[in-house]
């Protein structure tokens, strides 16, 4: 019998490789923060763009993030303006997504941002399916 | 012979059965044989940022199910499409070609155009986001598709919202308020008589502008379907407009399918929710 990889193993390994790549390539120039249209909505807007990226790196390493970094991570909604703004081709959108996963405790490290999962999320999807599809469609399409 | 495709519609578009049904008819009219799949069992896992074990499991399961169908996949949901691009396909063995639905409709526009026979005299403002457009240039393609409809005039948009779709702003109410207000204001300033969304996640949010009386709101599929003579009723909009009174439209039999308690706790608040509009907006 072949041994099966634990659930989510390849995803976790990919994320670890990406984090290593990002931490190695990013020079903390802060350009990604400067162009971000969501920074204005942060609970702790930063005046030092280089420092806020340093805080994001701390989160990626599993250390405590600064309030400014966590505030930025909390409002990232993937505009992607940061991607072409980055002079090092880091893909800051990926950096922020991985930081978000980490800060929410998704990578097995202690959560630093409150997890606001909607307990009805999947049941609501099922309920709307029952309201909108016929019994046959429900059986065949979902 | 028509080409078999898997139409992977996603999860939350199940609020809008009319959009799913219209997409299937449009794809059939373009010569495809679409097999729709979606819902919780085909979730991409993008909502599980706080649990990467679950996200990885869901991604592997869904890629496996789509592989097993052995057909090209046409994707409706921008979240599923970008999650497949950014994570799922990089951590699983994907054996199918994948296209975003706007890309496919745009590529087939010479065939689509002659099917759009009903005139829809309206000036529309296309609600756009900054994100996702780098993966699929929907901000150019959707206006180009809408311009194929006789009578439709697309006004120049001077407002592009941050993020990639509205639903991800649920936890950032100040930003969502700005998006609602800026969209309504820009649409009116441009002389538009309706707002058109690209994604269902934006439609679900902005149809609140319609329900509040600020401006009519549609998804682009609604207009393409109407121009083709497809008459699916937009029940979600009717329920949203009715708010508290939606139960009468849905009917006791359907509500019993989801349970009255669940309906009142988890569905009705969404139908009653209205955007916070600034004083100058008529719907405020
Ligand atoms: S991700 Fe790019 S833009 Fe952002 S700080 Fe690092 S190098 Fe600069």
C-alpha cells in the first residue's frame, strides 16, 4: 500500500517555499505599502512603509507582527497594485496572502488576527442551492 | 458536434439560479455541451485562510473531481479561478484546461453578437475592481461584450474599486460603504441609468443599491440573457427588494426545505441589509 501524504501537505510545503523565496528576495523598500489603496482602511495606518513590511516579514517568520503590519494584513483584499510596483518581482500580493494565512493561525502558528469565520457559511450555500435549483439539478450539479 | 465542457460555477452564485441557468443556455447557444458542477462539494478552499489543512484538502478533492470529468473547465467564480491559479494548480496535478467564462464569451463574441437580438436601450456603468483584472482583463472585456447588445451604451467609468470583488469587504465596513457610495455616485455622474457588475459577489452586495432605490443594478449575464430572449427571473433581486416580505415570494414550501429557523437566522438578515448611503443619495 502506498503511503498517502497528510491532507494539505503539498499546499503547506508550497507555502513554506514561497515564504522562503519572498523573505530572500524582498528588500523592504516599502513600495508595495505606498501604492496600496487599502492601507487607508487599516486600523493602524503606518507612516514608515519600510517598517510595516518588516512587520509583515515577522509574521511570515512566525514572530509577532507590529500593529501596523497586522492592520495592513487585515485589510488586504487583493487589489494587486503592489505586484507591478515591486522592483524585485517578489509578488507582494502572495506575500500578503501568506501573511494573512499565518496571522489567522491557518499555518499552525498562534493566531494574531481574530478569525471571523461565518459558522453558517457552507449551510447558507446549501440552503440557497435548495431555494434555487430543482431536486434533479441538486442531485446532478452539486 | 458540440464540445463537452465542465461549467464550474462555484459556491455563492447559488443565490442566483437565474445566472447559472442563463450561463448554461448561453454556452449551449455557442456550441458547447456544459455540465454544471459546484456547491460545497466543489469548493476551492479559498475561504479557509485560517485553516490550511482544510484548504489543502478541499483543493485536492476538487482538483481530483474536475480531473475525473476529463473535460475542459469553464469557471464562473473569480475566487475559484484565482485560487486555482495561485494555489490549487501549483500544489495538485491538474489535468484539464481552464478558462474564465468572460474570456470564453469574449473569444466567441463574433458568434455571440448575432444572438443578441433584443434591443435594451440603456446607459450602463460597469462596476470594476482593480484586482483580478491582471489575471483576466475583465474590465476591458465585459464592456466590449455589453456593447454587442443593441441599444446598450457603456459609459466611461471614472471609479474603479479596490480589491478584486465586493464580498471580501464584509469585514471592512468603511471600505464597503465607500464602494457603495462611490459606485452609485460615479454611475449617476456619468449619466448611467444602471450599474452592471462583473461578479456575483459584487452583484450580491450592490443589488442593495437597487433595493434602496438608489439605482438599478444587474449582472452582465442578466443583460446578455435578456438580449438573447432568455426569460429567467432574478429571484434574488425580488427577495432583496422585498426584504422582510421575501418569505411570501419564496413560499412556505421552499422555506420548509431550508427550515424556517435557518431562514430567519442566516438568510433573512442578508435580504434585509441595505447599504449605508450618504445624504445626497436618494436611497439613503
Ligand atoms: S515586496 Fe517588493 S515592493 Fe514590497 S517591500 Fe519587498 S521589495 Fe519592496
